[in-house]
C-alpha cells in the first residue's frame, strides 16, 4: 500500500507534465516538497524514480504502449490511462526487481480509482502485451 501512494504521486506529476505541459523538474520538486509527516522519504524517492524513469525513457515506453494497444494511438487514450500505462510499462521494462504482477495490479488499482470502469480491461490487456513482448511473462 505504501508504494501505491508513490505511484499516485508519480501519476499526478506525469499528468501535470503530459496535460499541463509542466516542467518535469518542477514536478519532481513538488514531490520532494510533500509533507514529510504524511509521506515518508522512501515513498517520495520511489515516486521520483518512477517519474524520472518515465520522463527519461518516454519515447521507448510510448512505442511499447502504442505497439501493444491495438488500433489505439496514445493521443486517443484518456490522459489518466495513458500515464498509468506509462508508469506500469516503465516498471515492466526497466525495473526487474518489481514483479510483473505487482506492476499490473497496481496499475489496475490506479485506473479503478482515477479512470472509468471500462478502462480496467483496456489497461490490463495493453500491459499484458507489453509484458509478453518484454519476455517477462
């Protein structure tokens, strides 16, 4: 559950970057300035590593998502779904220490909270394909 909050912070930052065209460095500073009585330093660091990892590898992550989302371009996806997919795809592609099932399950939980009910099946299918292409499942 702790790491889920880190993923939520990363989702908020990536949403600001994606939709609001916010500066990634500023969004990372916002994570760092989260109230320490509410968010532990390890969760902040996890959120920062996810955010920075997605930003640094965005082109490769987006290619993997688009090639796995049959007949869906990134710009047609809901902004929340697109950024949840980016976080989970980053974990699948670049974080072998995080079990694939955890990455997918956490993404689905975020989608259940922040998106539409029908997005759950879509996100699950895309991430399953990304994982298969990465030969992690």
